[in-house]
């Protein structure tokens, strides 16, 4: 039994609060248990230089943790004058994951910037960020459609993400911070609505993992992500 | 009549949510109407170099706006690699204001760092930040007392802050963004529980202001701050 | 009696040296006692991006202290790779103050950059910088007029600035460094030629200040600034 | 048939040149076809702050591409003043991979810094860097052993890394630049000598991938890495 | 006798390896004994802003040392976030020296960027960099000519560079690291094919030098550079 | 005849104003015609890390130009966030030159920081900076002697510096900005009181220079520096 009484294949309570703030075209507070991430999607006209004149749109993501979202306070990245390697790695992952949801060619020369700001961290902030941002992105695309800025719907489908890990030889779904800091292996998986992989990132923390364990973890992740996509759909009223 | 039906001397609805996040020793979500600022107070043992060995404590503040807390998205300061002059000015103001609440000599060699992160902006973020952080600071000092880290209570009293402005020749209390962007003069006032000034910062935006107008604005601010301090006390259960 | 024999309402000896350097369109060495600030005004054609195409001009200011202008040497900001919060706060104040002197709409798409470099510091560098820069700005506008770059004179009037403080319960005008470092409250005031306020920035250093003390300080500042404006006019040969 | 006549499961020609430069304790030029990476291992006494006093050692990695190692010149990161997100992501991956080779507790308070500098890039620089650095690390550990700085051999075993990808529905081993830029999915795998995973990083570039494809790619990677480890052993004269 | 058995006026073994890497338009590995510098020349269309519209080309240089090219590891400049003063001084010297080889007016609006990366350092990296880059530059100009991008050959002639020093009162040619770190004076000389000076940079390290010694060193340098230019010509097949 | 009526071997009017500012231990305003540089010497106890515990002192220099010391305004380095390569090159040159004046072993663990700030530039700022700083350094050493911080006088002698150039085939001493920007070759020379060289830095600007021209320029520089040293001695009252 896990310390919060979950079974090994059980997600934490998941909540989506749409329109959490009012200025952004999409604004979702996602909660995976005690992990809370504010995901906003902002539409800006124009695209980065490398896309100018192509008629194609762009989606990019930025990620940050509030300094005291964590157990002990971290330096504010804006004050230190640079983002950590971890931050950059995560925001690149979020960006790639969300771009896979959309046919950029149908977006016109618009950029949607996803901001994922962690208000409270308890493990799994990157997977929560992807899962919540997917909903915020759908809302922002809806705004573009409503404003008649697009001639066709660029949305290809949802994506969601979850972490899994090996702990004392057992595969666990959706690790909280305490589990994450103790587990032998940590695997983050991003999948589409149709059950295919967008990203798989597995890292042996204290012990290498076998092909067999890899399969166990992927199976667990697939089930978890299916549930998350149902919850996204419900949140969107689909 | 103001566009949100307030009278000239009326505050927006003010809400304090203590323990908004769970890791920080003090965590308050303050709302001044649509302005929402998360204020956390973090205790760290040790003090900056210039205080080492003095037995004295320190209080410092950092401020940031989430990129899409505003009507149009602002660059993320962590990504740009530096804080704007406005950010630095505000965090210096918050730090000075909060230090005036406490007898630093009674704090031991502990540092309390106040983080003010704007989740949603609608004018008055710096005054909301000071007013909310004062409550978070009281909570963090309470933790130090409970942990028997201090021999005497360092708290001297509360401070709160409000903005006032001249708009079409009339003095208005607690400006929202729309009023702030149109007013002729903007004055931010920080006061103590006992009705004395900690900071007065008045800036003529489009038109210089007279001594008479200055007095009018200060009077309005004094009344507003008295109300804010009552609300702080109620939030603290005093 | 103050340590330099001044009465409480007396300015230090004030000197304006126009054309202190020869390249800038306006170049004034201002001295407030031992505080010496070189203020230059440089005309550049073109305006910042947010004003392009508006036909309007812009005035901006930068501030710096030579590393050994002070009692003990400070790090060179260029070597550290960033300006301190104090520097940014001061240069923003100088910029706002000087923009209030001019009808930017009559300036054409020209930018005047004010550089205030402190050669020697003895308290009051920001108020000396504003007072000296006002004269340098008039000289630079004169160059634009002489060169027939402008169709109407954009100058609305002079501004000047002074510091006042409470020390042992008495209000003192024009604080030198020693007074500044001991006083209970420090108030910087920027006023126009017509006796209205542009900026009021009061900070309780060691003790909050009352409404009554605020009034005392403002009165002292008004008189001091009137004198400074007479001296500016004399320096300009008006 | 691949454009360089390789079969789908064939590595490019692999070369290890030990002692490529003479100052470093380990210095290996690794070549995966036209990809050439210089991997040096430098011993420094002392460890980062978080390990001081633990008696434990540390291994860290840095990665860089010479500006014209690529088809078109990239900006020099030292001149731009920061490392890209990609660079940081790669050097974190290399560091984690190499730390898994060693029992840090047996290393004493020594730090080994791995520098991976890409002289020529043709795809797979990160996997070449890991594979070459593993040999440089063994050489540096040998120096520590020879100098009698260690009481027990900290080496647990070798690691090596390879990229695999899906291209037109087929799994390909060891992608060159041209293949990498066209493939649908890119998967980097790091494995130990004993056939277990250290890292799996799979990214759908243009098309999501299925569980089946994932398995195909992992199988291909396993075989490739076994070959690489034989080549490492041969290079080391084991 | 010098520690590597050279006579005072003898160069170290000099090697030029053209086409050391395959992407750059010019790529030369130059070796001065154990000093090895990779010099690449990259053609980019367009010129810096200050030359736009002039029809003139530009040549610029960047320099870097791999962190472990030296006896003890140096910080990676990209990780530290800035280039040292020494690096900037050297890359400015290389740029000026190479621009003197070419009639920029005949280059069209093309920029050639020279990257000099030190793989292994044993004294004289800047002079090796200039000498090797001259050959890489000739190769890159050849590419422009072959591509019919130029109407006339912009090459005016070769330049080469050597260090000389005073050691125990004797003038030595082409100092290795050990000599360089002990010598009393260090003089770097850049000369043209026709025997005229482009740069002379002499620095007294531990002892001032006389006019007579200066002459001795210049004479030695002239002879050394004549030899280097013969070797450049041979490498180019002239 | 030169445009300011000087003969080819004539210095501009040279002025030293000691104690130009009052806080620094040495403070000299040096003027070479219209070039004006404020040179301050600041004593700080302690030395950089690499000298700790050696009993030896250190001298270092920083250089900056006020943004409008020049004909057209330059960006403020502190605002841009980095010093240019030119600035770094110059401050390294000044530091080396001044260290040659002193026996650092006799300085105790004290650091003297020389700040050279150009108030007005008309060519030759680096040579004026060295010549003026030499006097400021003597003053600061005098303070250390007076305070009995040193047991023996560390001063070995004065240094001074001058620029020479080839213009239309003639050698000119002490170039002003206009001459500097047109000349074919620019040579900066630093010499000791005893007539030996500390630095020689010659750069062909538009045309290589011959051995003969080099000799002509060095001869001119030697005479100019002798005169400068007499003026330094006079300024010091020797």
C-alpha cells in the first residue's frame, strides 16, 4: 500500500479548473493531488523569424516554479538571471508535446505561448503541466476559431502525460514527491488520444532497469493516460 | 460613479486566503478585486553576509508577475535573463515596508524571504503584495515562535498599503488597472497599524499635482489603510 | 546647528557649470556642496520602437556612480554585468521628471538621452542629477531649435529636486551623506517651476513619520526648490 | 538500403583514439562515421559544496559543439553568453549516464569533469559523446588508481549509447544527420555492460509511435550497444 | 640549448592539415609543436549592420580554448556565460590580422567568420591561430571564386605570426608554454608576405626591455615569419 | 603642420590635477589636450584568492568611458550588461603597466584598484589613463606609507605612455582623435622612468608598416615619454 493509500496503478485525485485567470485565451489550473500548475495559453499574432512568410503557426512553452512551491525555497530564476537546465529541459518537452496536438499549417501565422507555472509542487509537475496545458491549448484554439481567424480546425487530438517508476521492484503510477525521490527508475510518458507515444523519457536513478520493467512501466502509463484523457474530455465538456 | 460602481473612497472587495499553499511557513493569497497575488514567507536559517555575527535577523522580498497575469503577455523575466527596473523597484519597496513591522534584533540570525507572485493583475499589485505579505509574515513569525526559535516576539505591528490617484480632478481610492492607466497622478502609501507613514510615493503621470491634492490623496489613503488593517486582523483571527 | 554650520532650511552651495564637456548637446556639472554630478544631454534621431511613426519624441535617462565617487569603493556596474536596483530606480525617476518638462509631441521623432554620472558623492545625488539635467536638457532643446529641427518650442518649464529629512524630530533641507545616513525619514521631492509636484518619495528609515511631519518636510522642500529654480534660471542667463 | 549502404541494423564505422590530447587524465577521440567528438576526463581534487565532507566523489559533464562542426555555422555559445537548452539537456544526460558507471562512494572527494566537444557533427553526437567518454572516464579512474588516491576500484562497468529511429516505418540503427532530420521518431538509449537501461529518450518528430515500434527500436538499440561495448573493451585492451 | 633541443632561432615542427573537418569552406588544423588549433573559415551571405549597402565584405574571428586543452582545466566560457578579456583580446587581434590580407571592397556583401579553437595548448596559440587561419581564409576565398560569387580576387597576400621572447637575456623564437611562462618579455609579431608589420605586441613580463632587445626580437620574428609563409605556400600548393 | 599647429614631435598641453575628488587615496585628473581622464586609486585590504597567504599585494585597473565622452554617444556598458572587448583590452594594459612600477612583495596583502574613467575623449585615452594613474598610484602608496602599513617603499619608479602614428608617411607624436582615425599605423608605447619598454602595441590600420617606420615611431615615443615623466615628477613635487 502506498503512503497515501493508493494502489500501484491508481492516479492521484485530478482536477481541472478552466478559466482560472481571466486575461489568457486559455487558463487551466491542473491539480494532480498536491501538485498544482497554472497553465495559460496566450495568442500572439506573428510567428518566430524562421516561420515568417510560411503561413504556418507555432506553439511554444515556458515553465517555471514559484520559489516556494517546493519543500524548501529555491532561488528565483529571474533574480539569478538564468533558467536552470532542468527548467529548459522541461519547457522543451512541453512545447514538443503540445505541438503534436495541432496541425501547425492550419494555424495561420499565429503563435500560442503556453506558460506553465507551478504554484505547489509534489512530484509530477512536468506531466501535470502537459496534461493541463493541453486543455488550455484547446481553449485558445477555440478563441481563434470563434474570432474567425482560422479557416479549418487545426486540432488533431489531445495529449496527456504521466510519470511511472520502479520502487522496490514494483511499478507505481503517478509518483508523488516522496515516491519520486526514492524510486529506482523514473519514466515520463506522453501519449496521444489514440494511444500512441509522443515522448518516453526513462532515467535510472539508483539502479538500471530491465526490458521487462520497461514494459511494465509503459503498460501502467498507457492505462493512466487513457484515464487522464477521459478527464480532459470531461473538463472540456466533450 | 466609478465604472465598477464604487464610490471614490471605496476599496474593492478584499479577500485574504491563508495557507493557500502548504510548504511555506506563511502563504496568503490576497485579492483586491481582480488583482490576485500569492504571498509566501519562507524561513531560512542564517543571514546575509553583512549581518553575520550580529545576532540580528533579516527580511527581504522578491516580486514577479506571471507572464500572462496581465492583459497582454509580458516576457518571462527568467527567460530574458533579468528583472526589469519596475520589478526591482517594487521588491525593494515591499522589503522596506515589511522590515518596518519587525524588530530585527529580536529575530535571531534568521532570514524571512517574502515572495510576491502576481497570478492576475488589475492594478495595485504592489499595494496588494504588501498588504498580503504582512499577514504571511505574521504567520511565519508565529512558526518561529512555536518552534521556540525566538525568545521574544519581534512583531511591532501590522502595515498595509493602498494606491490613490487623481482622476479628472477627483481623488480616488484603490485604483483598478483602467483607472490607473488614465489617472493624472498615482500615489502609493504604506502605513503602520498606528497610523504613521512608512512610504509615500507619488508620481504625476500626465499632470503635476498641488499640495492641496496631495493632502486629499493622503487623507483618502489613511482611511483605506485603516480598513485594510481591520481586515488583516480579522484574517489573522485577532 | 548642522555640522557644516547650515541652518535647517539652508541649501548647500549650489554650482552649475554649463558646457563642462564639449561633445554633448547639453553638458552641466552640478555641485550640491561636495556632491558633483556630470549631466549630459545627447540628441539622437529616431525614437524607441513603441513611438515609431507617432511624430513624437522621447527623453530617457541613465545614471551611474564612478566606483570611487563614494567613501569606500563600489563595484563597477559594467564589470559586474548589471545595474543595481537602486541605479535603475534612480534613472527611472530622473527620466520621468525630465519628461514632465517637455511637450513630447512637439519634439519630433528625436530622442534625448540624459546621462547622469556621479563624480563625487556626498548625499543627494539623485536630486542633484535632476536639477542639473534640467539645465542640460534646456541646452539640448536649444540646439534642436537652432538647427531648425523643431517647429515649436517643446519646453514647458523647469523642474528641480531636493531631499529633506527628519533628524531628531526636526526637518532638515538638502541632506549631506552624514545626515542622510542618520536621519529617521528621507523624502525626495521633484517640483515644477510653477510650484506643483512631479514626484514625492518619502521613506521611513528608522522610524515612521506622521502626517504633520510630512507637511513640515514638504514645506521645506517647496522653499528649497524655488531657490534651485532661481539658480537654474540664472545659470541659463534667463 | 540506406544512403551509405548500411543495413538497418548496422553501426557506422566506430573508432576510438585514446590519448588524443596529452594534458587530460583521459582523452578519447570517438568517431561514429563522420561524427567526431573529443572526450576528455579531468581530475580535480575536491567536490561540489553539496558533497563536502561526505567522502564521496562526483562526476559531471559539459558538452559543446564547435561553431562550424555543423553544416551551417552556429553561434558560439561563449560569445552569446549562454548555453542553449539543447546543450544543457545533453550535458545533463551525459553526466547522469557516466555517474551510473561508478560507485561514487569509492571515489574519495575527487571530481572528474568530462568535456565532450564536437569537432564534426553528422548525427548522434550525444550518443557518441557518452560512448567515448566512458572510455576516457576509465582512463582517468586508472590514473587515480595508479596514483594510489583510491583504496578500491570504483568502476562498476561500462555504458554505451546509440540512437535508433523509425524511418518510413522501418527501424534504423545509428542515425546519421540526414536520416535523423527525416525520421519520424528518434530514440536514444543508454545501456550498461550487463544489458540494462540507464536512459531511454524517445521523441516523436513527425508522427507518434506505437508500443510495437518502441519494442522494435529498443531491440535494435540493445544489439548496437552490445557491439559498442565490445569495441570499448577492445580500445581499452581488456 | 632549449629544453626541446631547438636553437634560439628555430621554429617548432609546423604542420598544416587542410580539410581537417568537412563542413567549413576552409578548415585547417595547424600544429606548432604540441600546440594544435583548429581554424575554420565559414562563408555567410550578408554583412554586419554598419556595412549594409556598401557592397563591401567583412572578416571576423572568434577564438576559444577547449576546457582541457591546457595543463589544468579551465572553466568553459559558455558555461560561465562570458568570454574572458584574454579571449576577446586574442580574437580581435586575429580578426584585424586577417582583414589585412584581403581587399574587403572586392568581397561583395559576404562575411567570412574565422573560428580558432585550441584543441591542445603549449604556448603560442594566438600566433598559430593567425598562421593557420590565413590558409583557411585562402581556401574559403577560393570557394567564393569557384562559385563565381566574386568578380575579382580579393586576396592581397598571406600573413603569418610568431612569438619571440627574451629569456635570461637571450632572444628566443617561437616560445613553448614552459618558455613563455618564464621569459622576461613576450613579443607577438604579425607580418605580411612582403615583410611588413601588421601587429607588434610586446609585453614586459618580469623585466622591462631595451630598444636593443626589441630590435633583436623583431629580427628573429622576421626570419621566423618568412619561414612560416613558405610553409603556408607549400601547404596551399603554390 | 598639424591641424592644431603642433609640430610632429610635440605633445598636446598636458595637465595633472591631483586630489580632483576627495574620497580616493589617489585622485588625478589628467588632460592630454581635450582628452580628460579621471584616475583614482583605491586601497582595499586583502588580495585576490590566488595571492592569499603570500604576503604580496596586487594592483588592478578598470577603465570606462562616460557614454557621452565621445563625439556620438556610446551605449553605457553597465546598461548593456557587459564591457566591450576594447574596454577589457585597455584595462588589462593599464593594470600590467602599473604593476611594473611596484615591487608587489613589499606591498603587504593590500590591493590597489585603479579606476580610469574618461570624462572627455579626443584620442589617446589609454595612454593618458596610464600616465595619470601612475601619479594616483604614487599618492595611494604614500597613504599606505603614512599609515605605517608598509615597512619598505614598494615604488620602483614611474611609467608613462604615449601614442605615435604614421600619417601620410610621417611619424606623429600624441595623436588626437582626428589624427588617430586617419593614420595608417597606431603605436602605443609604455616606458619606465629609466627608459625601458613595458609595452609596445603597434597596429597597422590601413597599411602595413616597415621596420624603419617602427624605429622612427619608437624614437618619437621615447622622447615624448621622457617629457611626460618630467611632468609627472613636477606634479608630484619631486
